[in-house]
RNA sequence: CGGGAUGUAGCACAGUCCGGUUAGUGUACCUGCUUUGGGAGCAGGGGGUCGCAGGUUCGAAUCCUGCCAUCCCGACCA
């Protein structure tokens, strides 16, 4: 198992020191759990953004931007929504500072108190629906298919780097529809977009399903999700898509005139994924040598490292390396040629493995003599010699092979760690001693789910969409149950 | 906010129990020479409010009191 993100010591290891660091905001306060995303980490996020953004555009969505601040009154209009988020909100109360004459320190100017407090968005449903009210009059104005790339703040009691930070980057889609069916189709469509992204870009297999009532988004009728399994046997919610019904339309009085000339409330969906996905990427694929990035999301796919003793050797190698780099770039491959003289080849090998570069090409005097190069792949750490005449093709093929291989490896891991429990003793044993996903019958009540959570720390990750209904007995209560649901301990 | 642990150089730690030279090790950093096919070697060098405040003492990183912070486990959660 990879050493990443499993304990304190390892949390601060170099594994993700390249990606992120904790922000040192205050010496003496409750401010915690903020992260600085370093350039290399941000480059990965940009790759994710680009791929997701294209998928959103391809499904008819446009980007827009809404305010960071939400008036408290907007926030409290949807009852279960405000209840769900109330305990984790940052609140703006003042708009000015002043110099204190006595202490000569900068203090909050009490005269500049806001009449109505502003909430720093933990999610944007309220301010967006308040805005949609003005955009929608007729069925001709629908649907509205909008996405926003933004930061949000959730003042969690306990944070965890990448997975649950006080401030995080994400995208949130907010759509408005004329019919319930259309909104539900949108909800499922976006869940599928997320699943496709996770599997074909991140190389992380996911289970698609519905959240139980306990785990549902505050304000949603149904929450769809994708659940992934990390290498330490814990589950991670990787993305959610909510069918909001008419809850927000009613709260913000968003009605449209239908073809029959009748006023009707608008139907809604919202969906989001966050920088948590970077945590998923790290935890799903890393090994003891560091990150393993899927080629489709690696900021740089290939690194070329020259090996030389004399300057003339470097000059000769560099001439070839530049040609190789240009050839690969023509084929759409991103390449870095690292001819720094400040580090030795062995140091560079270790460094690029730590950073997860999918392919490394080493070229030395011996290669120049034999017209070969050494190609190493990150996922298996295999090294092979190839003729210089065939390298370009080899690399292109290798990149798609790596992409496929790391997905298959993660899929195999998930299959090996997915089990079924038919009684509570077996269930507890699996959760406690094996980890991973456990399928078990559930009677469908929140009470049972809560009891199981209290006793085992396992929660229902989702009610999977692709498993058949069949008669069974709840693993906890023994009452009749219709379906096996997916349990796991989760992040 | 409860339970536990920890705070010593950029990072990782030893020293604390049992007070006593100039606070140490690894790594990172700087200089020089030799090196370069898997994180080089040697020599020299810079870097410390020992978390903060108070107390005990001839003398405190070490003992006492208070405070602060961090991490892990819970409650909360993308």
C-alpha cells in the first residue's frame, strides 16, 4: 500500500509536498485547514479543469460567475439547506478597519458594522437562484445550463489536507428546467460525466449510486454520487449531482409561464467536484516511490534526462534531445528536457518518480553510440532500450498503455477489496479487519444506518444503480430488504 | 468542544526521566576539489527567542504553574 495520506508522518512527506502545503495564516486562532496549492499541484488541477470544462461544454453548459458573498437572508430561505450548512459558515460582519489611537494597532471599526451579515459561500444555490428569478419568465427561457468555477469556504471542525480543507476550489453546476423529468435527466447525465472523467482521465474506477437520506445534500430531493476506493481501504466520495426538485424555486419564488399559460415553479439540479479529486488521484495510484499520474492529467508526460561526463557529450545529447522533444510535441506529447547541471541523473530519476511523470527517457554517451535511448515507465518502473528510430511511436503507445494500466490496476484493487456480508458479525469483521467496500442488505431506515455507523464507523456510501433488486434480510435489523447497498468507512 | 500525544535549525528528530562546558544528529543550504547509467564523496562554512509567560535554583531545553499551538481519535463534512 502506498504511504500517502495515511498518518501524520506520511501526511507531510514529500509525496505531496510538490503539490500542496498548509497555509500558515494565524499564530493564535481557530483558522486552520487552509491550503496553498503549489505550482505543480495547480498544474494538475488545471489539467482536470480543462478536461471537465470541455465535457461540460460538450453537454451544452456555459460558465458564469456569481458573488462570493451571500446575504444571510438568502441563505435562510431554504430550510433544510440552511440547517445543513449553518454550522460551518464564515460570516462577514464589518467592512472597515481603523487605527486604534491608544494601541496604534489596526482594529475593526465597530461603526462599520453591516446591517445584514454576509455569508462567505459554502455553495452557491441560494445566490444563484436569487439571480435566476430575474432570468426566468417563460418556458422559452429554459433550460438554464450554467457552471461556475469558484472557491468556497466551509468552516469544518476538523480538516484534512486535500480532502476537507476550509477553503477549496471546485466547480458547481446549477441548472433550471421546465419539467421534473428533464431536471432528473440532467442530474443523472452529470453524474455520468463525472464517472467518465474519473475513470477515463483519472484512472479511478467509481461506483455510481444514490445517497441515503442521511447522506443527502441539504436541500436536495435525491443526491447521486460516484464513490471511489482508496488504497488504504477507505471510500472517498468523488463527486455529487443533486436533483433539487422545486425546493429552491419555491424558496426564491422562481416561476415560469408554461405553454398552457399557467404559472409553474422551475425544476433544478446542481452538481460539483472539487480539489478533493486531487486527493483521490494521489491516494488511488501512488506507490512507495511517490505519485503516479495518469498521462491524461500529468502536467508533463515525458521527461528527458541526459547522462554525461563531459561538455561535448552533453552537447551531442542535447542536439538529439531537442529533436526528440520537438518530434514528440508534434504528436501532442508534453515533454520536459532537464539538462540542469545542478543535479545528478540519479537525483533526477528519483525526483521525477516522486512527481509522477509517466515516462522518463534517459540518454547517455552509450546510447548516442548505439543509437538507442532508455525508456522507463512510472507505473511499473520498467526500463527498456529502444532504437532512436522508433522512440516517438513507442512513447505515444506507452502513454496510452499507462493510462489503461493504472485504471486496470485500481479496478483490480477495488474488486479484490469488495466483499459481501450476510450477517452482522461478518459485516463487522469485514469492516474492522479488511476494510474496502462491503455489500449488505439494508432495511432502508435512517435508524439502522445510524446504528451501524455508531457501532462500526461504516456508512452507506451509496445505493448502487447497477445492482439488481432481490429479496433479502437487513444485515442489522433482520427486517426485509430489497437491495444490497454499498458500505465502507469513508474519508 | 471532549479523550490522548507532541512542541528543540527549512524539514525530520535526539537530549528532558536523573538540572551543570559553547545545545546535538540526519537532511537541506553555501564554498572548494573530485565525481556523473538510480537520490555522489571529502573538507570547510552559515543557520537556534529549545512554543510563550512566570516561578524554583548559584545554574533550566531539562523541575513547577499557567497559557498558546499542532497532530491523532470522536462530534461535523465535498
